[in-house]
């Protein structure tokens, strides 16, 4: 609606000028209308209708010049409303908002973004808290013969001084385990050099972009499906209307045949044949009605609505603009971006395996409290700081095998890219010529209808005059019906083919969806 916003901006520049010109003659009316006019530019069609009825009351009290001015303004407003977003575009937006498959693709993209956040988080410091309480009993003892070493010395000293000043001591038995041990600490770990983290982040980033591309691929597919389902539904609606009108014709033919039979103008077989034609038309109506119900259910399924929901329609008067030649390139398809991102992610994966041969350096700091009981004091706390280097020197050739796997994956992706290019180019060629065929068929069916209609009108007039037979009339009506059926089918088939062409060539814009 950019054009409407622009129009409103320029109109707002002339708003005071318009009031000054028209206000002297009808100041109260003009002030009301101009204020209402600017307000309605920001509202929907509903407000236009409200304005219409309100202004009609005012017009009755104004002169002819004022009536023309008001009607001109209202005509501009109504023209703007008619140029607003079409029903099909509204359904496309609704489908993109509610479709279950697209929601799943969007959720996968959100999950990949969280995976990327997880990979980025590995670059930040990690802080852990741990608390350990140990109760020990038994275990290995260390015997220290302090008594055997010191008691002879003490005995000699006591003999020299003549007194027992140095008592005899026992040998010591020391247990390596504390009876009670408590350790509470905070540990901070910061990677200083670890190329694996960088490559893991790059892989997660590319995977997130791939998920985003998957959303665009699903959007383009959904738009094509919605368009095809919508036009199939319109086709079935028009066929039902055609067969209903055809049934009126054959019922009228039956009525005329019965009158002629009662007046001995025709034989019984004419009446029976007319009844048979009604049965044929009823079969066509049943088949068209089934097609209508199925297409309506599928269309609502794409929009994630109750399958029996009513579908708004608008008559497709403008034929799609057909391409003049084959598309020069199909590289706009999102699938190529997905392949390229896959190649980029695979290259990061290869470098990740190569980085396993590099050393990793981490800084680790600990702060905590140790002791035989819970006590937080300067005597029981401690601080440790470490630089830790780890280097995998040999891992059974696992890194070499993984690196080779990534090289093979790269070759597979390159072959897939070549296959994708050929496949999409083939689809584009098929879609182009299918669209061209449908266009030619549509032009031909228009001529067929004109000829069949002229023939039917001529034979019907001759039949009413008793010149032509009922068989000729039925054949003419059948030809007209068949020509109309083909015209309806080709009219919407060309739109269905164009929807397929849009998807193949990625010509439908996704920027605002």
C-alpha cells in the first residue's frame, strides 16, 4: 500500500488549501468532509461505506456544485478501495501465517538459531560451583618410628641429669585419609585457543542459514499450492454453474419434447432421449460438485482452517502476463543457496577435524574453602590459577577418516548442485512450454465457444420452427457445453500453469511475506 501512503502524503500538503477554497461557501460541510476524508485514508473499506451513508444525508442539503465535489471525493475513495489487496493475496498471507508445514519449518529455523547461540556460548567463560563433603574411615596408614628414634636419646639424657624429664614416646601411625574433609569451590574456565570452537560456531551459523532458506523454499511451495488449489476451486465452481444452466436447457428441451409428443408431433424416443440427456447432465453436476468439495477441502487444509469453511472468490478477468522467452537463468531458486551453504558448512567441518591436531589452551581459576568443617575464613580459603594445555597426538587415524568423509560429502554436494541446476532448468523449460500450450488452448476455446454458440442459436431456432431434428439440437447443445467446459478448464489451467512457472523460476516476490 506504498502508493496509498504516498497519495495521502501529497494530499495532506493540499489539505489547508482545499479547505480555504471551499470553506467560504459551505464551511461546515467542507470541514466535516475534508476531516473525514483524511481520517478514512487510514481505514478499511468498512469506513468508506460508513462515510458514504453519512455524506448522503449532507448532499441532500447542498447545491449541485457541492454534490459533484462530494461525489468526486467519494469516487476516489471507492476506487482506492477497489485497488486494494486481492482476495487471493489475502489467502496467501493467511496461509503463510497458519500453514502447519511452514510453521514446522519456522520452528526448525528457531531451533537452529538456538543451536547457533549455544555454539557462540562456548567462546565465553564457564563458571561452575562444586561442593564436596567426605567422611573417611580406615584406609592405608603410614608408620613413623619416632619412638624408636627418640626414646634412646631421651633415656640417655634422663641418666645424665638424674631425672625423668624426657618421657618415652610411642611410634606414630598416620592415616592418609582425613576423617572429615570439606571442599567448596568456584571454577572459572576460559578457552584461550581452541579452533574447534570457531569452526563449530561457523557450522552452526551455516546450518541456521540453511534452515532459513528451507523456510523460503516452503513458502514458495505453499504459495504455488495455494494458487493452484484456489484456481482449481474456481474452475469447479464455474463448472457447477455451467452444468446447472445446462440442466435448465435440457429440462426445457424435455418439456418441449413432451408437448410435441402429446400433440403427436414427435415419437416417444424423442422424449426418452431428452430424459437421458438430463441424466447425463446430472452425472456431470455430481462429478463437478465432488471436484468442488475436494478442492475446497484441500484449499482450507493448506490454510489450516476447518475443511468446510467457505471460500471467498473474485472473478479472474485479467489473464497473467506470459513470458516472452525461456528464462535465461534459474539461479534465483533458494535451493542453490542451500547447496552453497551446505558446501560452506562442510568446509568448516573439514577444518574442524583438522584442528583436532592443534593444541588447545585453557585458563582455569579456582576459589574455595577447605577444612574438616564448614568454615569460611581467611585460614580456610584458597585460590588456584592454571594454564592448561591439551594436545591430541594420536587418535587411531579417526581425524584422518573424518576429514576424508567431509571431502567425499563435498563431492556429493557438488554433484547435487549440478543435478539441481539441470533439474530446475528442465522444470523451467517444461513449465514454459506448458504455459504456452495452455495459453494457445485458451485462445482456441474462445473461438470454439463463439462458433458453438452461433451454431446452437441457429439450430435452436430451426428446431423451434420444426426444420431441425432434436438430435441436431442435442448435438449443438453438447458441442456448446463441451466448448464452454474446455474454455473454463483452459482459463484456470493457464493460471495454474503460471503458478507452477512462478515457483520454478522463483519469480514470485517473497520479500514482504
